[in-house]
C-alpha cells in the first residue's frame, strides 16, 4: 500500500489552518474567562472586608454581574473546545480517507467541519453577551462615585 504524502498534506492542510485558528480563538476565550474569574474573586474579597456603604452595594451588584460573566465565558470556552475537537476530527478523517478511501468518511468530515465552524459562531455570540455584562459592571463601578462634568454640554 502506497501513501501519497503530497495528497495527504494537500487534503489536511486547509483543515489544519482551521484547527490552529480555533485554538487561537480558544486561548482568547480562556484568557477572558480567567480575567473575569480573577476579578470576581477580588470583588468577593473586597465585599467581605466592607461593611454597609454605598461601595458595598456597588460591589455586591458587580459580584453578581461577574458571576454571570464567568458562567458565560465558561460556556463559550466549553463550546470552543468542542468546536476545536470537531475540527481536529475533520482533520483526522481527511487523513484517514486519503490512506483508506471510504464513501462514508467525506460526509462525516463535512458534517463535523460545518458543526465545528457553527460552534465557533455560537461561542463568539457568548463573547458578545459577555461584553454587555462587562459594560454593565463598568457602569456600576461608577455608581458610588459622584462625578460631575465641568461642561454641561458634554
């Protein structure tokens, strides 16, 4: 049995690029998740040290927002992992199909790649939702501070 290495590499090359892109996106998701979790823990520590004050209530609201933010990014990260796995399976199936052609493998690979890419879009939608939560947390950060603009027209 002779394996055409050139054909093998041409078959899996484009999918490998998708896998690398998926892993880069996954590391982006993980970084956001870790940052939210760190801030969540910091806010909890701050809340535990404070007593009743306007800041205490602001921190409480932010904790609840960061809890949702962490849950959102955890979902996005999990979806991203499944997406990357499906794209890797596509790569493996493509390689196997070059070595041992089979009529069933190409449709399975096509299905895995379509679902994998759709999951990237779904994970990205969680990032959009998380961005809204982050904006709310930033807005709430100012709730216990009285800031007035010098120019009322601004």
